[in-house]
């Protein structure tokens, strides 16, 4: 498999980051980077950055005075991704 000039067939290295890095899901997919989405709690509803909440939507909610809290990817989401990548 070729991805931007890199031969990933025999690669034993995976790049993983969270969406706080500024790398979108689409850009990560193009570059072979696995991006864990950051969870946001907005008015007690959980959203995941770049999955079910765009940056534009986030800033609209921020401007409207919504109650916003951030978190980090759950340990389960991190280990699930690692397990998936380990099997590749």
C-alpha cells in the first residue's frame, strides 16, 4: 500500500495522536496518522471533535454561551486503537 510516497506494507510503526494536535480526521487518513477524537461536553451532551462536532459548530456553541468542558480520549479508546494497530 502506498501513501504519499511511503510503503506501509511492512511498517511496524504507527503514528497516533489526538485531535487536539490540530490534525483533522481527513488529513490523518491522507497521511496515515491515526487521530483519536477529543471529547467535549457541551450542555451535558458529549461530542467528539471532527466526528460529530465541527470546529465551526464548536465556536458557534462557544459564542452562544453554552456550558463547555473538555476531556481527553478515554483509556478504553486509546487501548482499543492500540490493539487494532497491533494486529495489523
